[in-house]
């Protein structure tokens, strides 16, 4: 049985007879309806209703225009040097650190930075512990309770500093920084921990940023006052690679290096791109009866991935600490030379337990 449509079942108006509509009354009724709907308030209400329907039906003007920009916690810093494909997917490892501002409940809290580029200013920070209070008790590593490393994102402007801590747990030091984004590393061992840890955080310094290209790989570095440091060894990902740095002055080997941070040299390695901070362990120490005071200073370096790294060697002679810098490319395969120099054996085992650096 078919079902009648609503139009077919509508009830005629009272008093009307099919086919007997009063055509003479239609113009008057239409005119009356037009006058009622032609009032300004009615027109505004109708316009608002039409606009609301358009917004709902079309998904809203915001959706028609597309999504807005995603807010960022902080503006992006200046671009660093191009990263080779080998380091496009950074690898971690037990000796990689400095990529996080917090670890195991400890946080690097930067309180103040130099206000102007290339002008001495205060750099202040705290190490906040798991309970939320500043840490004030540290176990010295390499003769210092805390090591502060500062380097610009393009790996220039390296500084190894030792700030002083106040009673409230705030560390302070005066330094000068070039314009651009810098990475601040705090290397320390809170009381109660058996090993040192490294936390890192970016800070920005205003001014005209002019990036320094990453220097090409080299086996030698020369200081302004006549010291030359020669690098031998191979960085092989996933292994403890022996690296030797030999110091000479005006062509003569330096055999009376002075102890610096419990060793005859202190080596920091940073991976190009993410600036992963790598622990490098000395293979001897002054006074152990088997480690000479130069010209060679030996380390074991563990790198997690192939690609370029920047090495910074601090050494002391004649009462002055100097820094020699190298670009080194780690390549897969045991025995691969660093920048064309054959691998040489260190001749010594690692001394004692691993150091923080």
C-alpha cells in the first residue's frame, strides 16, 4: 500500500472548498506579509541568521582561511652550520649527554645572561634537585665541583669556565659572548651520585649574528703564541677510540706540561648539529708513575655515530691554559684514520674508574 506525501495529506483552511479559493484576497494578504517582513529589525535578524548558517555550513571563516600559525614556546635561534647526512639522525649512547635540560630530577635553571653582545656580563644559573630546591653539595670531579662549558651553536667561541657558587646555590661568573644562540653545559656530580652528569640549555645573545663556517678536518692546531698540537687516532662509532694529542712549541716537543684538572689535558668533544656532549676519558694522570708530562696527552673517546665532531683540548704550560681545536670526522670501520693520519696505539690502559671527563 502506498503512503501519501505530506503535501497530499495537508488539511485545507477552514471554510475553503477545493477549487474555490478567493483569488481577490491574495494581493491583500501578500502585501500584508511583505510589510511585516520588510521592517529593519526583521531584516537585521534575517541577515544574522543567514550569516550564522553560512558559518556553520562552511565550517567557519577560520576553517575556510586554513589553520593559523602554531605558537612556539620561544623564537627559533639563528641557523647553525649545515649538518652532513651522516648526522641527520643523531644516535645516543651511554657517553652522550648535554642534550636535555633535565635528567633524573635535576634541572639546569639559567637565571641571568650577559645583556649585551661582546660585552662582559653575568651568567648565573642553579642546579635544581629532585625536591625542587637548589643543589648546594657537589662531589668534585677533576678538581672542580662544577665545569661550565659555553659554545655558540656554530661551535665557535668555546669557553671552559669555573664559576663560583653562592650560599643559595646560584653559580655566577662574568663572561663575554658573541651574538647568536649559545649552548650552556653544566658538568657536575651532586653528592650521593657516583658519576658526573651533564645538562645543557640554549641561551640567546642579541646582535648581528654572523655564523662561522665549520673549519675543515685537520690534524694540527696552532695557538697564537706558538704552540702546535698534532692529533693522531681514529674516531670509530660505537667503540672507545684512542686519541693522542701531542704538544710542541716552536717546533720542539713540550715535555713539561703542567697538571690541569687532574690531567695533563682536558678534552671536550661536541657532535656537529645537535651539540651532543661526549665524555672523553684520560688514560693516565699526573703522578701515577707511568704518565709523562708531554708531549703526548692520551684519551679514550666514545662517539655514537659517524659524522663531524669538534674537539677542544685544554692544556697548561708556563702557568697559562690554552685551547687547541680540531674538526674530526668519525667514520665506520676499525682502524680508519682521522683526517688521513694512521691510528697509533696509546701504549697505556685507562687509569682507574672512568672520569666524568
